[in-house]
C-alpha cells in the first residue's frame, strides 16, 4: 500500500500543534478528472513538499522520457509509475492557513468503501472533482451518492481543467446547476463550487487571472473553512475495541475513542455483551519515568485501559457509558451500495464489518432499488453492480450499531462477498423486535449464598473441567465415567456434553467458525456460572479453536481446567460409530472437512490424557487424582 504522509516543513511549538484543528477531507471524482494533479498542486503550493522532492521527481520523469505530471507526487511506488495509474489509497497531510488537513485519496469505489470503517476516512468533509470539459459523468453521480452514504454534508465541488474551456463562465454555471441539482436531491448542498486549473495552479492557492468573474475563495481558502467532525465533540463515549493485550498481570483493552472521553473511575459497559466494569487506569507506551499517570483521554485519541475486574472483552465490542441506551442488535434496515460482480438476492449471505466488529449477515429483504443516475426508485428482486438498494439485514451474531443520521461511525459498514469488499452502506433503522435486541437495562444479582458456604457444605469448590480433543477421542466417555464416580462419592457434579447441548441450548447453531465460537461461548458461560456456585462442571466439547477455549478460560478464571483428551486421527476414525471421519474423507460433510487440520491442540493444558495408552478406568483415575489435589487447593484458598 502506498501511503504518502507529508508534513509542513516549518517547526511549530507544542502549543501551536494543540491549538490547530485537524480536518479530514476525502477527495473523489471520475477517473482522469484531475484529482491527483489537484493534490500535487496543494502539497506543493502550500509549502508542504519536502526539500528536493520535486526536483527528484522531475529528474525521474526526464530519465524515463516522460513529461512531468503533478500526480507523480502521489505515485510513491515504482509499480504505480510503471502502470501510469494510481492504484491504492494515499493519505496526505498538509497545512492550510489556520488548520491541519488530512486529505484522503481513494482512487476507486472499493477503496472508498474500505475506508468507510477506518478512522482515517471518517471524513469531516469532501472535495468532489469534475472536469470542466467532460462535465458531470455517471461516476461523478455515484461518488456523490457515496458521499451521501457516508453521511457527509460538507462538500466543495472543484471544477477542474477550466483552462481547457478557456475559463468559460457559462460552462462553470452549467455544471454548477446540473450537479447542484443532483446533490440537492440527496440532501447535499455544496458549500462552494470552485473553478480551478490544477496543472497551472490557478485558484488552488493563488488566484487565477484568467477568470476574473469568479470572486469566491480559492481552493485552499475553501478548505480552510471546513470544521472537524461534530461527532468528535459529542459527550457520549464510543470506543470500539481493537484488541486486548496482556502485559505482566494486566489485561489492556485497546481502541480508538471515536467520541466523548474516557476517565479513570468511569463506569462503562461493553456492548453487545453487556459486561460492566470500571476504568482502573489509562496506560501509556512507552512508560515515562516520573510522568504523571493519565487520568483522561478525549475523542480522536488511541486508548489503552485496564479494568477493575476480570471480564472477557474482545475485538468488535464497544465501550460506552453505563447510562447509554446503546445495545447490540441482530438486524437492521440499511441503504447499501453494491459493487460486486454477482447480484445479491434475498437470502444472499455476506460478511458485515462495522467498526471493529465482524458478523455473518443475510439479506432478509430487498425493499427498493435506486438508480444513482436518475434517483428513481423501483421494486426489484435483486441488486446488481453499481446499484443502491434499501434492504433488511439479519445477523448471525449481535453487533453494536447506531443510526447513520447521528453521525456516528457505528452507523456505516462494509460488506464482503467471498472474501472481497463488494459493498457498503449506512444504518437506517435498528431492529425493532425486542426479542432480538441485547438489553442494557440489566443489573447482575449476586447469589445470597457465598462460595465459602458452598465449599463448607459440598466439601469442595466448583470447577470447570474442559475436556477438549478430536471427535471420538474419548471426551464424553471419560467425562461420563468421571461424573458417575464423583457423584457416588457425594460430589456436586454436572456433565455438559457438546452433542447434548446442541439438541437444546445450542440447537440453533451450525458448524461455521462463527457458530462454533458461539457454541463454545454459551457453553463456557453456563459452565462458569455452575462453577461459581460450587458445582464441578465437566465439559466434553471438541472446541477446536485455541482462541475460543481461551475465551472460556477467561470467563471462568481460576476455576477453569483444560484437559487434553489425546488420540490420533486414525484411532478416532476406528472408534467413530457414526462414520464421520469416513464421510469427511469423502468430502461429504462440510463441517467435518479437515477434522484434524482444523483442530488446534492445547498449548499448555493442565492435564493430558492419552486414551490410546490408557484404559477408560486409568483415564478416570488420572483425572480424579488431578481434581482431588487441585480442587482441594482452590477450596483451601
């Protein structure tokens, strides 16, 4: 990826840097209408070009026998110069008179949509470029519609190549009327129409003498009037979780504060899981000796926080205030822009990316299709390439979303088909079915019986004994025999078998990676609840993913014990009474394809039981001995 970051050469004080607002502007337009030339002139004419850069590019152009082009400033990769096209997204930073500007150049629809869910392209405003000679094209209208989808309302139209039409005021007025009318129907009222000749620099920074009839601002003056997003100034916290890191004994939840602020001591809730916590600290890296600990961070800043309790938080969740009414939903109505080669129909399954969250999505209904050229609406059974549609989406797992009209980045999303970004959209209405919403109006209730009381009565503490291994390795056999033995000795024990749970609690889940993860999550929550109430929960579950098992471990905390029931694939296949391995070998059952390749053995299990070497009785003996020692230690604590 070519990413060109250019800084204004003049040194500035820390105070100046803090006082200058940063405005993010996305620049779009039809191919060959001169976006790259405009950008090249902007960074040169504002003095933002590093010393010697222009001369170096001129020398390369002469060496190649090519005429110099301002667009070469963006073609940082050799491959891009050879192809003569701009092939990726560039982010260019330069200084306007009173503010810093981050200009985001996305050369095509797909790159434009990809940036819908990234912080860099949550733009405050937009420049829409039109060639004065060619006029408004179909792609111009599509880009205008994409700006509408992004929720952008501050737009300046740049009418480029005025030198090609002799700075004809009539031509300028015709484009202003045509494009202004189209954008007006979308609710976009351009703040300015600025005529420029980017190749010569006319009206970019210096005023063009050739067009005295135009008395409005130059392009840099128009840019200098843009303000940072209002979303960054709203008081309500929104921090999508990007990852969770472990340092020493600390678990640091990392993300970017999209709005509001976060302070040490704040009570927050992570949605859509609904887990509550208090901010214990705000971490910095690298730590500076003698520096005061951070007490607060505001919008636009990356953040790493620790919590006052051990809860499982993962990428995709969003930290919000406990007073927030925001919740997770499993469906919403949306307006989408489709770019895929394959049309989508009712029932088409896609991957949705919203904020840092991902979820499997299904087109539940196609309500209307919009022609981006004429803005006419029609009922259709499918959505074809380059069409806009209003649809209903169903999600396999909950996500935290907001209406696009609020200006929140949680109001827009990207759609993938077969691993490729193929569309994007905005949230119009959240799922109204209360049964499918994740409630935030919940307060966990502690048990009236303490753990110490339960230990005193049962003679042992609770535990989650998680038996993992290949199908037919012997998990259920060992767990069932152990359950009988522990029960006969007066222990409080319950067996949670994976197949049994799939007939009830997890009966709605399939065998996709997402469904398997949800299967483990639900089972882990139930097992942890039992263990915290003094019960030994024996879980017999393939649970092939290390990550999913780690999630179950963090849910149960020190009560979790991972036991690897080990056996070779050949042995498991011989034991398999249902013929699953045989059918997998023949490729007949998708969920068992690559049974061995898809299983991730535990890295450091508490106990390994090799059922090829040990009989059932010996396996149960080994596991019972481990529990007698370990559970007794936990009870003593």
